[in-house]
């Protein structure tokens, strides 16, 4: 039961649920003021509930309810799902999704492919970039939905919701085995950003998190084949987890389990086999090149480098700056991986800083990109990913009915606060909630215990 005035507690509970429900079902992403007010209310409720309650069952039920309430409408903050449906429909019709650009199919009289759906694609001039595990889920959603977009979206939501539930229980198990409060798992389970960008807007970081936690769990329990499988499937779902392989390899040197990293890589390659041909390779290569050399969103170091590029070249030289930052990111990740190995950091702490480095050098940082960072923060005791999960939502202020233009001062505020919090925590002065609750012997300790 809540250790607080019950009227106040349940008021915040209702505010939390209504705020997330409103964002998921009513508010459009270009409606900046109501969107920001609703998200701030949801985040305020999130912090309050986790500070004033130790009733894990009620909090878990709350999370299930709010996820279920997002099944009533199509995603309101993202239009990525239309590409998911497009790709799934192509596969349903025995067409390789990497074979041609979307426009090629408009005059082909393909069942489920229409000019209406094409008009909703946010990247019609680019090849798809989603790996085969995602494509299998897209196909399933297209088969079950059979032209009903909401049904297709909800099939994907069911998969992501199941992944979140699995992640919650894996997280509790990992925390328990690490001697930490299992209550910390609720900081993941009820986080508004994770709920809205995962089950709400159908981004697959939630599935990636499940596989990574499965890998960490397997590693922790000395079930190394399971660990390799988890990490391999994470890479097969989204290529980004490749950045964790140097940490895995070096960590394995001490217990002669270095083979976990290469086996994970092999498993990831095996997930590609069902679609592996020249079409897949050329389409994926072109998509990745465009991503690193053309896309820019909510970046930190890149935006600073871009401005310097304007002074030097007189134009945005992303074609040079993007690959250069990718190289610097790779080298920095290798250095952090070596430091993590030397200092014997936990996998979660190592992954936390590896992903942080990647995001700081990236040209594109969408809100859902930091979902794994939140999980690593919960496991390793760092608070700055939670701070970031609030501030990164400010990027939605940049949307209007005609496009997107994010005021640069918001980007500066976001990164100054996040980096300041991280620096303070790394200086062994962690910023934490004033009180917390647990369901084991750690009762009374702060929800975050420092790195």
C-alpha cells in the first residue's frame, strides 16, 4: 500500500494513466503545448508513484492497463508503422522487401499496396532498413491484419508488449542475483517514454531490450549459449547491438568465454539467411549509407561539427562529417570497452557507457533510441538515462503540420542537463530520488545506488 496520503497517491495514479492515454489516443505530435503538458504530467506521476509506493503488484498492473489502453488507435507520434505494413504486405505477396523502392510497386496491382498507404510512408525514396526478424513480424501483422491497419499495428503491439513483460521479469531476476532491489524494475516498466515509444508507437527497441536482458541473464547464470543467443537475436533485430561485441569479447577473456561474442555474431548472421541475396545486400548497404550520410536529428557533437563545417565549407558537409564521426565513435567505443575490461565493470555498466558514446557521436538520436540506455541505467545505478528520457521528449516540439524544425536552444538544454547529470554521477555524487522502496532486504535504500 502507498506510504502516503491515499487521495494524493491515487490522484497521481489517475493523472499518470490519463496523460499517457491522451498522448497515445488524442494528441497529435504537432500539438506541442498539450503534448508537452501531458508528458510532463505523466512523468510527474511516474516519479511520484515510484517514490511513494512499494506495492509492486499494483504498479505492474498499472503498466499492463496503460499499455492495453494504447491498442485503440494507430500511433500518433510516429509514422514508421506504415513502412512496417508496406514491407509485411510485400512479403505476404511473395515479394522481397529489399528488391525495389516503394514507388516501383504502385502500378503493379498488388493486394494491400495502395497509393494511400504509399502517401503515408516517411521514406518512400529509400530502401527499407529493417532486418529479417522485424520483417517476419511485419509479415505476421500483414497476414492477420489483411488490410486493416489497426489490426496490423496491434499484432506488432502484442509482440512488443510481450517483450516488455519478459524484460520486466528478466530485469527483476538480474537485479535479485546482483543483490539489488527488484523494485528498481519498475523504473523501466512504468517509464512513459518506454511505454509511448514502444507499445504506443511500435519501435522495436523494446524487443532489442528483451534479447539483451536475456543475454545478460544467461551470462550472469553461466548459461553462455543462452547469452550468445540473446545477444545474437538482439543484433538480428536491430544492428546497433553490434557495438556491444567488443565488451563481450574482452569480458570473456577472463573466464575463457570469449567465444560468446563471435557466436552471437554468427547467430545474428543466421537470422539474415532467410532473406540473404544480392538484393538484400545492396538494399541494406544503400539504406545504411543514406542513414549515416543524409539523416540528422537531435544530435550533439554532430551539430557542433556541422556548424564548424558551415564556417569552413559554407554548406552542410554531412557526407564527410557523418562517416568521420562514425569512425571516432568506433574508436571511442573500443577505448571504453578496454577500460571496462580493465576495471572489471559489469556488462550493464559497460553497455551503458558504450551506448552513451555512440549516441553522443550519432547524427540522429530519436527519442526511442535511448530505451536500452534506461535499462542499463537501472541495472548499473545511473540516473542520467531517466533524466534523458524526460528531456528527449522535447524534440517533439519541432514538429508542425508542415514538417520539422527543432529550435537549437532545446537541443542545447537537453544535452547540457543530461551531460551535467552524467558528469556529476561519474564523480561519485549521484543524483537520485529522495527515497525509494524495495521488496527485499534493501528496503529503504535509494532507487538508484550509484555506479
